[in-house]
C-alpha cells in the first residue's frame, strides 16, 4: 500500500437550505449526479460544533465531466450562521472554488444573460489564461477557468472543481503544509501585486502574494480519472492583518466549511501528518456509513486552522435501485476503475430531489 492524494473529492458548503442550493448548483455548474443525500447526527465532529452533537442533512453531488464535487451541508438542529463581519479576500480560509469550463467566454455570457452576480469581467490570470469571478446566491465566490482535462461529455458548459483559492497568514508555513502533507509541489506562478480581476470583491483592491500549485499529471486511485488533477492557489494579504473566516463560528455554518481530498492509504497519510506536526483532529478510525456510501474519513488543519478532510472510499452507489455498488475494499486501490464503470455513476443523475 502507498499514500496517494488522488485529487479534490469535494468542498463542503454550509447553507440554510440544501435542496435549494443543490438545484442552483445543478443548473449552473452541472452538479446533477447525486452520490448520496443523507440526514443523520454528526457525533465525530463535536470538536468543531461547540462540543454538541448536531443533526445535519448533506448532499454529495458531482459533475460527470470531471472535477471535484460539492458536499452541500445543512444544519437541522440549529440555523447555520453567517460571519458577523464583512469578509475580505485575504481573511484566512477557503475563499474561492475554481470551476472548470469548456469556454470562459460562453460561461460568462450565459451567466450575464441569467443575471447572476458577476464579480469581474473576463481577465487574464497570471498564466495568461482567461478567467472571471462570480458569486452564488449565498455569498460564496467562484472562479471560472479554462481546463484541458475532461473525463466525458454531458453537454454542460461547466465541469466540477479544478482547484481552490485559500487565504493564509504566512506563505512559508502554508507552503510547508500543502507541498509537504499533500504533496502538491509543482509551482505554476509566484506573483505579488494588485490584481484588477479581484477589485469586485471586498478587500480585493489590496496587495497580495499569490502562489499557484498544481498536482502531478500522473493519476492513481479508483476515481482519479473522474476527479482529475487539481490546483491550490495560496494568497496572502500584504496590506492588512487578516481575520479567520470561521472565527467564532462552527463547522457547518455558512460558507466553505472544508476542503476534501480523495485518498488511498489513510494510515500512511496519518503517519506522515503526525511526523510533520499536523495530526488528525477527527478520525472515523475504520468505516463511516452515509447510507448510500461508506469509507474512512479524517480531518486535520492547515497552519491557519482551515479544515482539510481526507476520505478513503469503501463503498459508492452506482445504481441504488438495483443495489449496485462499488466495493473498493476488494480491489487494488491504486488502480483507476475502468471508465465504463465510473461513467455508470451517471445513472444517479437527478432533475429534482423529491
């Protein structure tokens, strides 16, 4: 067995109405394949939920064209709280989800026609590639990016998550975590300045340092062909002292609650995390059950307390009505599943959750 960080499995998004949010994400980002929707208490997360066990409802949805998915998360025992301050771009935590698309210009024109909240016009990023920023109805920020990796075609302009932007207080400490623990080491750019494409976001008119890290092209793991390679963009405010995005709030409150990686070799990963000083703070120890899916999950934190989740999948539903599931514990976890088998997940595509 070896330790493998396959890629971004999903980003957790805290909302007050998960079904409503899923419908919006399904329409505009193509997140229409539902892996599970499950209501249950979250007893293992009490260290991040004020010492209390809270009930929650979660939907894991993916886009079959490739990329990570969304875990849309709604409290049932309390109301998810927003930040009680204006969030600036450099405030530490997961700030922006990068969504891959086939044509940045076409996506921009579609969203503009739909009267969605656009935070910028189309600009060139530090690589010289076209991009723009937008916001969902819940205040979450997204960056639409061109991407040349696609697993299959569904007809939607967008794929899933290709990366995230994380604000940090110390670039040196953050680099130690993301390159050391996660092994995402290929530096695409390291730039400083004032970036016009960010001026439509609070704090975006300040000066920043930006480092974009990209995963190796080699793909291993059962779902490596579906999630595809990912990027992590680290940004550090130069002009002001940042706050924490989730200061005085709980995991599951409104916003991006965690960044989740699909992994192989959880015990080896845990040993590496311990050795590098980033121990697991939550560990399901063996196998959790989400009703339709099961696996081993764990959490730790980056140097600023941003929550990172790791999931080693054991069971994934293909065609629930016929009782067809992937049992990943009975195969070589390092090998990608056959394309036809992964593409069968499309049978879980939904138009509504009713």
